[in-house]
């Protein structure tokens, strides 16, 4: 290759190299020039956490971040635990909402709270727009959450009212019993204030302070209750019997030198009732060839709430009724049974609440040989379904055929007997005539 050809090749390679560099730079520049899509609006609570005393109130504010978009309507739907929190005031303080489409509504039974409001065009563009401030009252101890439901919306200020809500925060709060202002209180029967008990006979004791002359105490469902100034004596313990289910508070204060001191509060949670009754369901049916049917179950508990479920199955086939019944095991719904043999079984499911009470639901199951399955629609055999109406029709036809057969058989017997009777009659007549002739 001569010098000129070498130079041309080098020039061509150099041109290709810089062309490639330029193309990469161009593509990179175009990529950078693409607009960044907005992340969408978000709803959040403030404060999103905190600790609050039972009996007190605290405010939670609802904010919207439009993320650079103009919005003209907001729908907020909140969910909270009504056993721990109660709405004291649904709207407090200011709000950017100028038109309430529907008035703020809440339910302290269901634990729901909703707002729906709007802003005239051109709407609002904000990173921290205050929708409203809600005042909650603390009812019982423990950790609890306030969350936005999926039905919440933030609508862009456009002809279609596009929902641009993409993010929702939540609030997690720690609810605690206030510190004692009087004597230190304890309970040997209900030692854990955060736990539910089925024992409805609580006993309380308190430390006897030096110089204490008398005590006054009360027992009610008011978290901020205060005993009167009547002395109950100098005993440092008291018991109550047959207390109704619910959240109760024991209050006590001490008298020293004719002056009553501050009140101490002690919380007890009593749930002596069982969960609601229920009946388990079995899929595909209660009579099936499926060796591992699926058992489903659900119930509720009004006070302490459900804790867990347990299950056991008992072989009640006649020839196997002496077999061991097995033990309960903890499960969740739905639960697939282990492989069962052909036979009849009693399925027993227990639902336990957080106080240790339980309710039992039972159902009987029958396992057929492979290929046979009975359900509400009919019988299934080796994948072929026979509806009940067809089976009933076949049964009616069989009954009619059997009836017809019995009727025709009866008719034949009657005819045969009639012929036999006629022959006997003729024979008797013939014999009678013969005797008359001989005489």
C-alpha cells in the first residue's frame, strides 16, 4: 500500500470516528432535552408520628403537594381505629378549600373521615396546601395508624378533571397512659395495661405513701375521672366483680394533712365475650373427590379484636370413629387441608380474640372416590357435570317406569287369577251337574 492510500484510509477512519462521537453526543443531547414528567400530587399528614396521653386530644393536619400542577378539587378519605381514636372536631383551623362540595363527614363507629372541596379556576399550585385540621381524642393505649383510603383524589385543573394523586402518606401514633400524679397503682389480675383480659374481676393496689391518712378512689370509663373528696379508708387495695366488657379506668388519690393530692389513673381492658359465630366454607364442595379441599372462614370481634384461628379435623367415618382426633394447629384463611383419605370428616375451626376467648365453627366434609363430586349445582363425575334438574328428571322417569312395570305386572296377575277362577268355576259347575244326573 503506497503513502497516498495509507493517508486516505487514515482520513476515512478519522472521519468515521468523529462522526460516531458526534452522533453519540447528539443522541445524548436529545435525551437531556426530553421533558421530565411530573411525579403527580401527594397527600400527607402532619404530624406523621408522636406520643399522646389517653384522655387528651391532638390535632392532625392534612396537606396536599401538587408537585407543580394546578389543581381545583380534592377528595380526602381517612381511616382510623375507632377503638383507639375518636374525632372530637372534623375541621379546625384554616384551609385553602373555598367551596366544600360536601360537608366534612365522619363516623366514630366505623372509623372514617371524609372531605371533598374545590377551588375556582385557575385552582392552586402548592407544595403544602392545608386541606383541613382534625382534632382526635385518645381512647385507649397502643400504637395506631391514620391512613388515606384509595378512594382519595386530587384533580388537575383541566376540562377532564384528571386525578393526579400518586402518593399518600400515613400517620403512626403511640398512645400511652398518663404518668401518675398520685400514688403508684398496680394490679395483680390485670398487670399489662396494653392487654385485653377475659377476667372481669379486677383487683387494684397502690403504694402507701408516708403520711397518708386516707384514700379516695373510683372506677369508671372516664379516662380523666377524678374521685370525690370522701375518704374510703386507709386500705391500699380494692376489688371489683362482674365488670362489664369495655375499657375501664381506676382512679385513686391520697389525703395528707387534710389536703387531697393528685389523681393516678390505671387502665384495664376487659373482654369476656367470644367472637361472633361463623360457619366455615369448603371448596370445591362439602362432598367432593378433592383430597385437599380449601377451607375458608371469617368472623369478627367487637372489642379486643381477632388474634388468630386454629383448626383440626376429625375422621368420623363409621369404621374409623375410634381413630385419634388430632390437635388444633394455628392457621390463616383460606387453609388447604392435608391430603385426606376417602371418608367423612368433621372440620373444627376456632377463632380466638386478643383476650383469649374463642368461638368454634364446624362443618362436615365427605371425600368420595376419585372422579365423583357433589355440589349445589349437581354431581360431577370424571370432569362431566350433571345438573340436579337432570338427575331429578331421570329419577322421575325411573319412578314412572318402575310404577308402570308394577302396574302391568299387577294387571297380568289379576288376569291370570281371573282365568284360574273362571276355570275353577266351570269345573265346579260341571261336577255339580254330574252329581245331579246320577241322582
